[in-house]
C-alpha cells in the first residue's frame, strides 16, 4: 500500500508562504510527477511528504494514517537522492545496505535484501566497486537501490536525473519506467523537465507559485489544458 493524501497543505518560511493550500490524492502504485518552473515549490512539497520539511498547516495522510507530524523514518517513504549523495568511501553493497545496517538488521538479512535489489537493478557485478568507479547511470541505480532495500510504501524522487548527461537521462527514464512496473510502488517524482514528465507520468501535477494549476494524465494536460500557463508549460498546441 502507498496511498498518499495532501489536505490543504501549506508551507510558510517565516512570513513567506511558498505552498498555498494544496489538496491532492495520490493513488497506491501511481507514478505522479510534479512539474513547474524553478522556485514554484516542487521540492518543498516533496520534502513535506517525506517529513524532511515541517508542514506549516494542513495534513499529510499515508494509507489512512495522519503522518503530518511524524519524522521521516516513521513514514515508510524513501527519498531517492541524486547519485552524488552516495558515500564515496563505501562499496556499492555497503551503500545499498547502509540504512539497514544503521537500523541494526542482521548481516544475513542485509546481504539478502541488497542482493535482491541488485538483481532488480542489474547491479550484481558491481557490488564491490566504489561509486567513483561507476558510470553516472550506475550510480543513479545505486541511489535507487539504497531506497529499495527498505521496502518503502513509496519512493520520492527530486530531479533524480538532472545531473546526468542528455543521452543517459533518456536511458534512465526507461530505467525508472521499468522499475515502476517491477516494483508496483507509488512514486512521487519532481522534475522541471516537461518531456520527462510527459513520457513517465501516470498523472502530472502542474505547480505555479505554490498552487496546483492542474492535475491530469499527460494526454489530458496536452489535449485540454485548463489555462494558458499549463498550455505553455506542457507545450500544448492550444
Ligand atoms: P522548486 O523545487 O520548485 O524549484 P522550492 O520548493 O525549492 O522550489 O522552493 C520554493 C520557494 O521556497 C522558493 O521561493 C524558495 O526560495 C523558497 N525556499 C525553499 N527553501 C527555503 C528555506 N529553507 N527558507 C526560505 N525559503 C525557502
Ligand atoms: Mg527543487
């Protein structure tokens, strides 16, 4: 399960309101993508879902449970950080098993879970390597592997492909789509790249200045944008 509801969610940094009342129901197993221009609040919203950022007002509900005031480790959602957030001094295997080790899991359990995640991600032959000896795409897969081993209810991605070069970005798009199918997990994904959103998303949430402009499938947004902002952002002909 991984049903996430945002109810009248607001974020204030001091006197400045950056999320202005967001209501959204994310279905279990859905790949939902937040898009919008830089500074519109995508990362802040994602960080509130993860618990890394406090929610000023409103509620965040995970599978019917109010998690608004829970810390990240109590939410069973895994944030996938960009690949440069890997530990450079640890092997792929230890990077992937780090969270389990910290949680005190026995060695046998860690190695079994890491090996299963490595299968899914086709990383088996790289388990002994350090991040610096991997390609950008492989590093990104390790970053995803770190999240997978914890068997979360959902995965949260903040522009996971933005530091990869253009051709690798396209490969990794397929990789994310393949993973989403394989894992059947809820994924909340932030990007400022509308092409990435259009090709990957079950549904897209278009944000502007801390407000939702429209929510819909890529096709709905393309064929019937609610307003000029959405039309221009998505590149719709209308
Ligand atoms: P996006 O990810 O869409 O580019 P962010 O969520 O990072 O946007 O930021 C939304 C707004 O909130 C921006 O105006 C940003 O400057 C502001 N902001 C983000 N984090 C903080 C913070 N810790 N303190 C004050 N303002 C912040
Ligand atoms: Mg951001």
